[in-house]
C-alpha cells in the first residue's frame, strides 16, 4: 500500500500534523514545515497571480505526475483505465503511417479527463512495442514563454546532434529553427521579433518539417505534444505545415488539448485543426467520463488495494467520472481519515460522507486558476448561476445580475468556451457540480446576498399556483439568506405541496426546515405560537407518512405541549400519535392514544375527525386485538357519522374498517360488498393508501376461501398502488403476501424473489411485525420444499417476535409450527404446541378467522398424532367452515380427521370437493397432496396408480419430502403380503386402527411400550404413511380393522 501511495505528493497543505499522520501511515511522503507555511492565508495563494503560481506548483505538476506517469511508474492497464478504444485508435493511426505518411491525432476533453495519461500510455506502447522514437513537449500558461516552446521542448536535445551533420539543408534548418528558439543555441533575440514576417515564419515551418523528416529517417517518429490549448499560433501553424509537408514520412503528431482550444473561432488552434480535418490528415479522439469500474481501478491503483462500493460511489458522485477530480477527492478522504482498510480493501469508514463537503484544496485551486482567466462579469454571472444549482435559467440569472439575457449570454460565453458550463434549452448547466461548488466558494462572503438575489428573482417569476420545485427553491434561498420570516412560510408551503403529491421524503425535509425556522423565529419574537404549532404538526405528519415513526411521535408530542387547551388540535395530534404507535406495533400505546383522541374530539363539533379516530380504533381492535364486538360497534358508529356528513372518502375508510372486522370475525364473503364500495371510492378520490388497504383485505378474503386467482389479482393491484403511493407502510406486506400466493400456486422461484424484495423493503421500516410475517411465509416455503429444519427455525423466530409485540397474533401461526414439528418427527414438541394452541382457542369465538385458521392446522396435527378424541373435537369445530382455506384446504384437514375415526367415505368426499377447487384455481401443490392422501384411502388396486400419479406430480414440483412419502407408499402397495407386515405388526396395526395409544397397545399385547413404539414406526415405514390416521385408513381399506 505504501508503494502505491508514496508517489503522490500531498498538495492540500492543510497542516503539518495532518500530513505527518498520513506520512506515518505510508500514504504520503513526510511533510516539510515550509509546505504548511506556504499554504497559510498570507501565502501566494491569496492573490490572482499567487494562485496561478501555486496552481502550477501544487496542481499542474501533481496532475502531470499522477495522470501522465510513464509505464514504469504506472501499474494500471489500459483496460483498467477505461481507455481501450481510444488507445487502439492512436495505435491504428500509427500503423497506417507507411501508407498515408504523416498524420495527426488530437486528443480532446475537459481538464483532468486523462488526456495526458492517454498520450503517455500510447507513447509507451509505440516506443516499446513498435520501436518508435518518441519526443515529448508541452505548452505552458505562463507569461514570457517563447511561442514555439512546445516544439523546442520536444526537439531541443535531438537537434543538438545536427551540428555533426554535413548536409547543408540540415544546417540551414538548424539555423532557422534556432531563430525561433527551437534547439541550441537559443537566440538572444526574442523569437517573436525574428519570425514576424510571413517569409520568416515559412522558413521556420519548412525547417521544422526538415528536422522531423531527418528524425524519422531511421525509425518512425512520434511527436507527443500536450496542453496545446496554451500553444501559440506559431506552434499550431508549424504543425499544420509539417503534417501536410511530410506526406511521405512516418511521423505521427500525437497532440492533446482542451475542448476550448478548438471550440472557439478565435482560438489559435481552431483554424489549423479545421484545415487538417478537411484534408483528412487528423484523427480526433474525444475523451468522455470514466465509468465506475475505471474510477474504482484508479482508486485501487492509488491505494494499492481494491476499494469498496461506498468509496467508489462517493468518488463517482463527486468526480462524475473525471479522474483528476476523483484523485483529489480520494486524497481529501485520506487526509481527513475517512477511509478504513479491511480484509477486502479500502472503503469509507462508517458514518463518513462527503456529499456536502467542500471542494478539496488542490481541486479548488485548479478551478480557481481557470476562473481567474475569465472576465469579472463572467465570474459574477457564474456565481449567480452557481447559487441556483447545477442547472440555471437564463431569465433568473439575468434578473439577479441586472442584465438582459443577451448581455448575460455574452458574459457566460468565455465560461462555455472554457468547458465549465454547457448551454441548455433554457439557460446553462455546469459541466461538473464540483466546478459549481468551487465557483460559489469564491464568493462565500457574498453568499447571503446571492441567495437573497436568487429568492427575489424567483419570487418575481412565481405563477398563480407554484409547484413544489418552485416553492422549495424559494424556501431554500430565503433560509440561506437568513430571512427566516420569509423562509419559514415558504418551507411549510413546500412541505405541504410535496405531501399532496406523495413525495414523502421531500415533504419531510421541508417540514423539518419549516419547524426549525419557525421555532427560531419564535425565539426572537418573529413568529406567532400558532405558526409554530402548525409547523410541528406538519413535521409530525410528514414523518409519519415517511415511516419515520419515532421522529413523528417526538414532533407530535412537542405539539401537545404547545397546544394544551385546544381540544380539537389535541384530539388530532393524539390520533396521529396513535397511528405512529400502531405502525411501530406498540399496540397498547396505540389503543390508549386512539381512545384519548376520541375523548377529545367528542367534546367539540368535529364529527369527521371523530369518525377518523373511531375508524383507527376499529382497525386496531378488529385486526390485531380480536375485540370484534367493540370493533363492530365503533365501525358502525364511524360509518354512520361519515354517511351523515356525506363524506364519501371517510365513509370508504369506515366501510373498510367494518369489512375487516366482518371478514375476520365470521364471514370472509359477507364483507366483500363493503370492500368493493371502499375500493371504488378510494380510487375515485385518488386516496392511494385507502385503496392499498382495501386491496389487502380483498386479497385476504379471497385467499381464505381458496379463490387464488382473485386473491392474486387484488394482491398485484395492492403492490402496484403501494409502490405508486411511495408509502413504505403500505408496502409492508405487499410482497410477502404475494410470495405466499405464489407458494400456494407452486411457483417457488417467484416466491423466493418476492421474499428477497420484501426483505429489502422491510430493512427501512422500523416495525418488527412485517418481518416476522415474512419469516412465516419463508418457513411455509421451506415446509413445501421439505426443508423442515429451516422451516422450524423460521417459524420459531417469527413466533418469538409475535409473542413480544402482540401475543394475540400467535394463534394465527402456532399451528403451522406444530405441523412442521410433526413432519420432522418431533412429536412431543408438536403435541405441546397443539395443546397450547387449543388453550388459546378457548378465548376466541369459533366462527372467527383466527380460530378457523388454527383449527385447520390443528386438524392435520391431531390426525398425525393419532389423537382421535382431540381430532373429533377439532373436526366438529371446523366442519361448518369446510370451504375455508388456511395454508391448505380446510377439507384436507377434515379428510384426515374423518380417516382418523375410520370414516373413509367422508374423507374421500372431502378430498373430491377440495380437488375440484384446487384444479380450478391452479393450486398445483394442493392437487398433488390431495392425490397422495386419496391414494392412502383407496383399495390396493386403485391406490397403486393414484400413488404413482401423486409421486410424479410432487416430483415435478420439487416437493422432495412428499415424493419420498409417495415412494414409500408405492413400495408398500407393491409388496406381497398385506403391506409386507409381519403377523405381530398386523396385530399392532389393528389396535392402531381402533384408536389405541402406544401404552395401551403394549398392555394389551404384553410387550414393553418401547417395543410398541418400534412396531408402529416399522409399520409407518412399510406402509409409506406419515401418521396414525393414515395407518388406520390403510387398515380399514385392507379389512384389517
């Protein structure tokens, strides 16, 4: 790592202590005290000329050092640097010299984009791989530099050898070049004075061509000339002449210049470049921004180790693919200790972020030097544009600067030619946000004035009904200008505008700003207490909408402190606090808040808000607390108030709440008319949150009756509406419920994908309940695929969460865990859970959905355990709801329970009814499991093909554990005797079919209980059955009972 970083000279000059720290880490050389003193406020950087000198010393050299190192100093490949195509273009031009003669290649791009690196890399490959003679020079932006300096810098040393050449033509060329300051000895007369006439210039141009021909006579010549945006007309004209004159010589002029060198008609290079293009003698190689992989490789080369995604993302965001910008941002991170080195490489330290940091010093100096060369009016116009943002409107900046648009265009033209801004349809845009930041930083002392000018200009442009963007911009500039009295109302208006369009993140940002501004203003007597209360309420509701529930509760409780005595506002605030507590799954706190809201709102003439609170408490009691009678009473009251007030939206919410109670209390079908009414009203009014919740209840309702196709339709609509609303709370179950439906349909891959998507969403939601439900769904998928260990772990984790946040919810899911334990052979644990579940059911109405769902799972558990008594009670409770669907058809449970008590005809009738609906609704796993259960009840001859069919269906679905059961059943059916059982096993089976327990079997046959257990286990294996009910059914079918 030290080797990778030691070549980089720290150029920010922040302080000696910081540099010593980096030096100790091996990331930069040890600093000198003079380096730090040179960067003090009184140093050369405090004047325009001083900044230029400092730029040349600290940035120009560093840039050339880091970006133009030859291959001996650079370890990066062309592919890593992202310039494969561009280097290939240069090489192709060189390879064509034998046919075409001299050619020019011009590499262009913005400052720092890597032109110098490309020249260096191409020159290295041409020298090492193709044997070219490479001479290099560059132009300088300094006063007093000879006009032919780039040519002199490239040719000077080689032209010294001309003294030894006897050819008079070469000696004449040597003399002519010397008069222009090219080659030794340098003329003592200023070069411009001796090449002033056209004849003298022509003589120098011809001499330059002769010298190039002589240098290329032994091996191809590559003249590498960099930074030609600063080259004089003499240099450009000499290049034009030489390229045309050397049509038969292998000379490649490898040039680099910024875009402005050829973009402005008045620039020295514009006309020569245009002429060379016309003559087809020049190839342009424009360089664009690097992609993220190249920037990552650049950083890795700098640090000597790979870099992580957070650091890569930061470098891309701050540099926008400009390698010089990226290097300076990286250096800034190093010097501020924002990086850490892990096993996998370097990345940003936890909590580190530079999104709002200042521009690194070397980068700012580089940009300052470029702006220093622009007219003062350009600098002022850029500052005005910079305060407006990356892109700025011509009309606004003209208003800010007191000019007309035409004059503004003239002022900004130099910045456009300098590749600092680009024109847009309505104004201009900074080429890089870093340039914008640096342009603004130059006028830091005028920041408040610039923001005030921007706010006034924008205020003059506001229409009758300004949108969010206009209000947000106005608020930003008034607040930055320190005008709290004008900024606070604008921020509040921006927050409300964003909330109306469901832009919850933006609404929260501006609600926070409005609250802070109003509270600060109130402290100085500039704001009324009512405005402060309104801002706090806006902050609370915005945080609530954005799922920042703790922040919402804090803001709303602060509102209560200020609104004491205002019963209406107190009621509203308690309603919102209850909503936040509900979404945090703090059920007791939510119920208390809703109750207080109702108490406050009942005391005034606010029926609509009272109905809202009643709806909220109805939802909580009906969906979570299982208090169906209270919920129904509150819901009916809310619906009556809403209808009397002719408030269709409120009536829809009340209808939804009441339908939820009805669906869960006793009738999944009966609530659907109310739900359809609520959905139509919600869609008509654009209330997306209400539409989402209504679709959620509809998809649940259809699932609980096994109507998978309709359930899927509403589930998809629910997800679409929730995503459109941008409501994270509304999305909490959208993907997990869709995953459950895909499991029911047998599409495991889509189910996994949805589970993964849901996991990503729920990370942002500070509520444990949706994640616990997702674990239930994942566990159910594992059960279907036979991964019983994973299924058990998932359900155990989920139930622990439910026990902690809302024990009443456990009844929905504990039976599923008991069923998983049975399948895993953990019978004692399964029995304990079944007993606990039965105890919970004692407190629930038998008709309620949680009770019916629990009975479905318990029926399969009791059948597997061979508990005839418990199974009979369960069957009686479940039989009235035979058409229910909870994880599987209720009739599948009823069939197992009927078989347990020896009633095969009833069991087969239940399976037939279940099969018809499963096929109609496309529930393939259910169809296969029904076929397997039927095969265990049929006579042997009919059972064999039925079992084979079930096995094939299960194998196609990948339900491997059930495939194994089917294979065991087929083996048993194909054996010679009655299931291949021994006489003793036949005796045991007869007793099992009569409902005897293992202990009773042992006593009757005078064997130990352990021996009885072993016999039962062997019987299960031979018959291919999973529990006592199936064994009993087999015995009945075979006439053994």
